[in-house]
C-alpha cells in the first residue's frame, strides 16, 4: 500500500511517499480500515521534527485522524462489519493515518456521522475528543457561563466555539480581523484581534473587570501566566499546550483559579458527544483546505508557516 513515511526527523521534506506492506488482521479483536481521508494536526509536524523521539522509533507513519471503510474484521469483532463507515483517532504511539489502510482495535472506532463526507469526517476525531474533554469534562461548561477561546481560527478553536455555543455559553475568542465575520457565524459573540489588541485588557473592558468563567488555551507562550488576569474568581483555565519553561502563577492564586492540562489519547467516548452535535446540526467541520496525500509536504508547510498568504481557518485535510 502507499504510505507517507518519516525515515529521518526534519522539515516537510522528510515526508516521503513509499510502498509498504499492507497490514493484515493478526488478532481476533482487530479491524482493517481503508483510509479515505485524514488530516494534519500540529502533533504530526511535532512528531516529524523530533519533539517525541522518546516515544517513537523511526521509521514512522504519523497521522491522528481517519475516516474510512471497514474492509475486514477479526473473529471476535461484534460491532463492525465490512462496508461500515467509521471515523476515529489512531492510538497515540502506534501506526498513524497517513496510509492507504489502517489496522485498529475494535474499541477505537466510532460510526461516521451520516451527514458528513469522508473529508469532513476526517477533520473531526482528534479535535472532537479534545474539545469535548476540555469544555464538558474538565471545565464543566454550562448555560450562561462566559468563555474565552484563545486561537479561535485554528482546528481546535473553530470547533470549540461551536461546542461552547451549543452548551449555552457566551463566547469570546481571538482571531485576525479578516476572519471576524466567519468566527461570528460559528457562534462567537465577541472577537478580539490578537494581532492588534491585548486580550486581557479587552476582556477586562467587556466584562467590567469581572473576567470570564473559563479560558481555553490553544496557543501556549505566556498564556498560563497572563490569562488569569482575564479570569473571574474561581474560574478555570484549560490548556492543550505543553511548555517546558517555568511559569509565574501568582495571578492564578489571587483568583482561586483551577488549571486543567489536557493531552488527548484515546477519545472515543468524547467523540460520541461530538457525533451527536454534528447529526443535530449544532456543529459542522470547518475545512481550511484539502490536499491529495501526495501533497502532504505542502499541507504541513501551510500549517507550520505562520507567514501565510491567507490566514488558517479550520482544519487541513488530506484525501486518499
Ligand atoms: N494536548 C492535546 O491533546 C492537544 C490536542 C489538539 C491540539 N493540541 C495543541 O493545541 C494547539 C492548537 O492546535 P490547532 O490544531 O488548533 O492548531 P492550528 O490549527 O495550527 O491553530 C493555531 C491558531 O492559533 C492562532 N494563534 C497563534 N498564536 C496566537 C496568539 N499568540 N494569540 C492568539 N491566537 C494565536 C493562529 O492564528 P494566526 O493565524 O493569527 O497566527 C491559528 O488560528 C497546538 O499546539 C496543538 O499541538 C493539543
């Protein structure tokens, strides 16, 4: 089968299209899936450039989202049969989704929503599980809460805005001016241009000094230190970004705040909630662009290169 293989760590040029053996079922609980589409996540380029060398051995097939068709099932598999359409995030640390076929455990798979194409479905599994974990499980977001989503135009941000709105929250987000209308159409009540304004000052002004109940951090940097200044008393900050630097958390203490650190791994139960929101039309996949898998290098460049000709909005999808 064809696959994108990483044999050395480095830039997008180390992503190479190769022929590799097609996997076959070796265990009763396994399912073989024909991959129809996958997507690019920052985790893919982080693995490609060598951020997780202790967790992987070269060569690596990366990729963390799959939509596709069940081709074959092991003898003990009860839930799936050939022809079923599925979507899921491969197990972290195992073989990824940048390949024509993928072998998974029965328990990893979710039924693909009826109203999505393969490309739309491939935009959802990793961010879907992540966003539900952040908003519903950790922050326990509820009707009437106020939330600030930092990085609203990214893959995580575009979904987080929609889910926060569906849960009944008042949504502040950050995004470039050119994207403000699009972000409002997703459900953002207030959009702050992070290239022109200081979000702490803006939130202080909008909330008359009270701050927001929940802050979602998809950007890292000094957010853990600074964002408590935009937080209400007893609020929560949920972060996705690992920062190997000391942080001054004094403002967190003053706010009686709670931090939640999220690193998504297996996320099938959380993804089921997103499937429900997709099928009731509360949430839709936002696709920035679709590349054939052969153009995976261009797709990585678009995600990594911050000097883009047009800003990123949603997910970059790879079709097979
Ligand atoms: N821990 C986990 O389980 C987990 C899961 C998923 C994702 N993540 C992490 O979460 C982060 C976001 O993922 P993603 O898929 O949403 O990435 P993405 O699609 O690349 O989005 C990044 C967005 O952040 C914005 N941004 C960058 N710097 C900013 C700043 N200083 N202030 C406000 N916005 C800023 C960008 O806007 P501009 O275009 O204006 O720069 C862009 O819209 C990544 O670091 C990823 O590794 C972690």
